C-alpha cells in the first residue's frame, strides 16, 4: 500500500494514521504540523491528534525542527520476512560485486509499478543517483525495474505496457513498443541495460534474482557512462544475482 488516495473525510482512523506516516516520504522528515496537514489534506486538529498518538507509540518523534519518523518503524520494517531474508542472502554477494567493480550496487524489489530499493552500496566516486534505500522509481526507467518487469507475469507486463510510461530523463523509454522489445531482449539475455534513463550521465546493468522459480528481486551495478563497460560488468552482475538466487533457494523451508 503506497498511499491512501480516497477522500480523507471518509477514511478510518487507521487509514488516516497511515496517511500521516506516508506524508514523510521521501526523507522521513522533519515536517511541521502544517506541512503534515497539507500533505494529508486533513484539518490541523486531526493531524495534531494523530501525530500525538503516533508519537506516544514511537512511530513518530518530535524534534526542534518538526516531526520525524520514529526508530520503532525502522525496527519493525527490518523484520519484514522477504526483505530481511533477501538482504541477509544478498549482502555477501553485493559486497563481492562491489569489490570486483568498485561501483554502486543496488538491490531492489517490485511494489506495484515501481521498484523499491532495499539495499545500496555506494561507490566512493559515484554519480549522484536518484535511488536511495526505501525509495522508489518507475519500473521502466531503471535497470533493476526492467529486470523485475521482464520476469514478472504476462498480466503485469501487459498492464505496464497499456499505461502511460513515466519519464525521468529525455532518454527514458516511454514508448510501449520500445519497452516491449527491451523486455524481450532481457528475457533472452538474462540482463537488463539502462543508459541515462534514470539519471543523465549514468548507466547500469541488472540481473533478476529468483526464489523457487519466481522473480523476487534484482541486483544491479550503476556507473558513470564514461565507465560503462558491459563486457566487463555483465558477467559479474549475473554471477552475483545467481549466487543470491541459490542462497535464497537453500534458505527456503522444505
């Protein structure tokens, strides 16, 4: 559930509480009371009451500059089974891939029509990328997103191709026919390529991660375009993703 979009006047208190928490995207705060109320389209009195209740349980903290998301949410989020098991299995291979390339490494999962990044190892000399842990980007604009999409169900692929495709740069693929062709190439090669589609001056290669035959995540290496050498990077990315897939399969209860 990314956000609540129904009329705020008709929402339950639980939905309004989620609306308040969701208002802290993408930075986690700080936000002033008036900012929370405006983002949620709620009266200030309602927003204040909800913030007070959320502060009491540790989901929100009040600081000098405003409200921020609380540590309790981080603690709870770290126990989500898929992300917890995925990160545990992936991190050793992500570190190996970083050592082999010295470039930025991403791990992402699909949520609706977006990729959500669950881990990122940032290179010391890297391009400023729009990705961040907990952040989301359109599936069609990123290597990780395209790798996830290519191995998703035909129904999801059809849904994405039928919708207006979102654009992050002038190079983003917003033509359904071009995206369909790219998906076919990914399915053949087992790798997704992205050149300046999410960030001008950047490129990446991504590979899918499977658990019992189902795509659950994707792994990528992101580099400045000047250092984009697919013949060197592609085998390393593919090997790392295969290693994570095998680790996840071994950890699956029988």
